[in-house]
């Protein structure tokens, strides 16, 4: 049958995870994305639950991507770039 498979995540969650990985900190990522840290943290935790995968080791010093988290983030980065490019194409 036709139709799209439901993705277990939203682009916004991917953007949050990418920012957290790049900044090695949920607090700095939240600030950069202009959202509350609790919101960013909750969205990333929801993402981890839906994937069944721990993306980050959380420490008092920040957030370090796990090995599988790093692999996921690299794929997510490509997906977000493709989505942004698609949006630009649609606008033009």
C-alpha cells in the first residue's frame, strides 16, 4: 500500500542533537537554538527513547556523544542538510 512510513523523530529533534554534539553541551546548544535547556534535553531524551539508542553521555561538564550517537549525528547532519536544501528548492 502507498503512504509514508512514520519517522521515529522530527527534524527539530535532529537539529537539537546536532547542536548538542557540536557544542558538547545541552545548555550551550539550548542557548544557541533559543530554547529552554529543559526543552532541548527532553526532546533529545524523547529521540533516544524512540530510537532505542543512547546518543549522549551526560556529565557535569556537558554532553559527549556516544560512539553510536556520533554515527547517528553524522547521518542526521546529512538528513537535515538535505531537508534544508529541499525547502530552498521548493521556495525558488
